[in-house]
């Protein structure tokens, strides 16, 4: 498997994992989404908003949109999980489309990342994509753990890449167009 194929599959996994996670979050009882919890961010709401804010930042870098750090700094958090889910889905589809447009040579191409007082740092597209996927997996894991203290069981998030698991994700993959 070529690295580009792997990154495209990871972009699809990002959409699928977020879809599964948000479907659980949308089933929470009133007050559970924003309730204070023990984690890096103090709530499911804050953690999911952080994921999306960082996705916006890195998508701007990747697409060379010119917004820079303001893509994160000017992010307005969502209060309602349904609207946050819709925005995350749009961001995930934007990331899939970006990966679908890439060539293998693009992975080594550098784009400028705005690091505020640390300056404008050129980074490889392949490295940025790997970072985005690791970042999102890391924080989804925190939401997954926080769901354990709610009325909703955390969903299985590791049934995407193996052929063996196809039966466990087939309907979702088809619904999402993956």
C-alpha cells in the first residue's frame, strides 16, 4: 500500500469514527454534553469543539487558505451537539476531498504553518496529515472515555481498516459513501 492510499483511508476513518462518536453523543441526556468531567478538556463539548477548531487550522494550512492561526483563534465553539456534528462532518468531507486531490509527490511538498510568535514554519503535507489524524484519534479517545461516565455506552471505534471488520461497519460505510 502506498502512503497516499493509507492517508486517504485515514481520512475516511476520521469521518467514520466521528460519525460513530457523534451518534453516541447525540443520544446523551440533557446536561451530559456540557457536564464537567475529568479529562484534558473539561467536557465532551469542549473536547469536540477543540477537535474541530484544530481541524479548521490544519485544513487552512493544507489548502493554503491564508487565514493562518486565526482559523483556530477565531473559532466560535458550538453549544449544541447537532450543529457541532454537522460542522465536523463538513470538515471531515473537506479533508477527504483534499486527500483525494493529492498526488504522491504532494506529500513531501511543504506548506507554511502559522505558529504565531514562533513564526511561519514550512511543514510537509504528509507530516501534517499524520499529525491531524493522531490529534483527532487522541482526543476522540478522551471523549470515548468520558462517555463511559454518561448514560450512553461509548461506541467501538477500531473496526474500520480490516477486511474482517467489514461486517461490523458495512452499513455505515455505505451510508457515508466510503
